C-alpha cells in the first residue's frame, strides 16, 4: 500500500488553468486540474484513454462535435483519437481529477 500525501507542485498551464500532479507510474497518471471562471484549455487529443471526475463546480466539455455540461460528482471516460477541451463558463471554480490510462489505447 502506498499513501500519497505530498503531491507535486501546482503549475499554471494557461491563464487561469492550474495542474497539480498526484501520481504517475508506467501505466497510470493522475492529476488535478483547476479552472478559474472563464478559463479553458486548448483543443487537444491524448494518445491514451482518459477519465475525468468533476470534484467541484461544473464545466463544459467539448469532445469532437459534442458539447456537454458536466457537473460535480459526474465522470466522463474518453477514448483517444478525438480532440477535446474543457471550459469553465461559470462564475465558480471548476476542479477535475484526471486519470490517464497510459498503457491503454
């Protein structure tokens, strides 16, 4: 068993978007993303499957042509091969837990 109490340093990826590493192994990466109101990521794809759990707030996820609002307590599982990005259109903080299955395509 491994208890992880001290995680990596918080880094600003884009204005108002922050990443905090939680865990990384050869097969798994877990990070926390925080989006200030009005902030967003750029469209991108990942070479692996990714799951997002909304810890706090609500965010708009664009996945290809599909646009969905995902709320706190909800989870999304995405396959590689489609551009996606998150945007915080609300006036409150959006906080996500991102789980990347690095070995699973």
